[in-house]
C-alpha cells in the first residue's frame, strides 16, 4: 500500500485533497448536529450561541458539508483519472467501454460455425450486440501458410482460427495489420504473422487449444474461438463421376461437381468446450462461407450435428451471396440448403437469403471468374420445412460480401423474435432501440416468407 505514496505517482496530492474533504465534511456534520441537538455532543454554549436558540452554526455547518463533499468528489475523480492514465493511456471513453462490455454480457449466447473469410465478417457485426460469442472453426485447411505450417510443424492449421480471433479482438488498427501481415519475400514468403505467432504459442503451451486460449487473452477477445476438433483431419470429396479428391485446397480446383464430402479419419470428435457451447446456445448460426470446405467440415465431426439437433437454440443457416467456382456452381439457395441437410440432417430452422441486387459491374466481373448471384428460390426453401428470412445484406465495395452490421442486426432481431428464449427478448429489443440512432436508415429488416 505504501507504494501508492511514492514520489511521481501523481496520486498523493489528490488523495490528501479527498481526505481533507472527508475531514471538512465531518466537521460540518458536527457543527450541524451541535446546532440542532446541542446536548448530544455536550459542547460549550458559546459554540452554538444560546442567544440564537442553538442554531447559530446551522448555516456554516451546511456550507462545510457541501464544500467537503465537493473536495472529496474532486479528489477521488483525480485519483481515478491518474490511475487510468497510467494503466490505459489515451482511453478517454473508459465509461463507455465498461458500460458496453457489461451490457454485452447480457446478450444472447450465439454459436457461429464455419471458417474461411465469411465467418469473420459475421463476427465483426455480432460482437457489437453480444459478448457471449463462440466461433467453432474448421481445422481441415491444408493450403497456403496454414498448410505449410501443418506439414512442417505437425500443428493444426491456424489460418481460419486466426481470422476469427482478429475479428473478435478489441485491438488497435496497427495490431490487426501486424497479425494479418503476410511476408512477401525470403524464406517466410507467403507466411502470415498471426499464423507464426499461433504456431509459436502452440510450441510454448504444448497444445493447439491452449495456444488459442492464450492468444485470445492477449487480444482481449470478446467470446471464444474453438477448433471443431483437435484431430489431424483431412477433407475429402467424392465427385459425381465417382472420383475421390483429397485435401481441402484441391477440391475446388479439380473442376468437377461435388457429390459429398467426408473427413479422414472419420472417427474424430469435437472438444468438450464446443459441445458445451452448443448445448447452452440461444442461437446456432452456420455460415456464411464456403459450403463444402468451410461449413460442412465442422458438421462432419462426430457428435456436432447430433448436439445441434438436440439443442433448443434457433438454428440459422446464412446462405452465400454468390456461388463459388468449383464448389457451388449453379447452386440456388435451396441447393445450398439441400447439400447441408444431406450431410448433417434436418438441423436448420431459418435460412437467411440476400435479396439485394448486385451492381452490374461486379456481376460481370464475377461471371468472368465463374461466379453468379445465388438465386433466392424461397418457395423451394419453404417446401423443405425451413423459414426463409430475407434482407438487403450486401456491402458496397469492390468485392461482393455480406454487410457485417446489416447481417448482424437481422440475425439479432431474428433471435429476439424466436419465442423459445423470452428472457432475451427484452434485452435485445432495448439494445436494438438504443443503437437505432446510429444505424443506417436502409438497414435490413427480417421478414419470413
């Protein structure tokens, strides 16, 4: 405790000012009591003036109390500010940060399942509405930096996990640039800095799951990121001509239509944390992302589809905006849903489908690459026993992707309307109203068909 009074702490003066405020307040209180009840403190009559009816110190006593409280509040505020400036320099909105974090702890428990670049987009939007997020991420990637580290070090591929950690992190922009930096030349060419840090943590902590947990603490992640399994699995695909393609990175490149995918070995099991998150979830969201190489690998892990089917959560599948060359060529929204249910069973209650038109310049560019907008055949979706939820969900830019906040708001409203969890409805409706002034007037409004 004595260290608080060391020179240079910038605390002593304000602490003693607050202490002086306490003393002045106590003195004022004694003067007031002596004025009203002179016999209580047995003070000499001259102190309170009997000629004035025992009330001569009422006004100065009240003034001392007011002044003492002012000194106390001012001194404690300056002590608090000195501590915060030393621990968190530059954080002028500390109250907003604390309020936001405490408020978000009351949000719904949401599990997001997938991988690739689609899930981070969704997580960036959802973390503004709830702090109870769990991302269950595929570990079947075998391409790029992740594939090289997997082959060289024998660790699980860190790329998809890293993207989700960065999306959920409370971070400075420079830190995000550092974690996403890819070396352009030399022996590290193609490697991602975040992947290397995760690989190093894996060696330090002795396990991939422990490395992810420690990395989450370093980044102050809102929620948690979990690998779907800790087994060293390889994604394989059976094509319509009967051939088998092994390796996630090779499947889209083979140029054949996919019949089904499976994991090798097939007897892989999820982590206990993943199953617990699914059991306790208020909503389970699958996608957006590559259907066969990002979403389905998670649902092929034993016990995960069964856990989702048993869950009382709202089960939501977010369909991609565009088809993916080599995976979902020519697929409509119902084709995406059919592939998912063929592999994992009837585990979808709602399907989110974009109905916003894509700019013609982007449609032409994507068509040259073999991709087209996904057709929203809502009647076919309804016939499969799934409620379709539509909205204008495209983010304007040079690439076609979901708008993080529009998609997150649509999903949060959908969860709040799901009456299986009425205790969450009041919180969500209040929070959505609070954010309404900051939201876009063209935001998507969910509606079922």
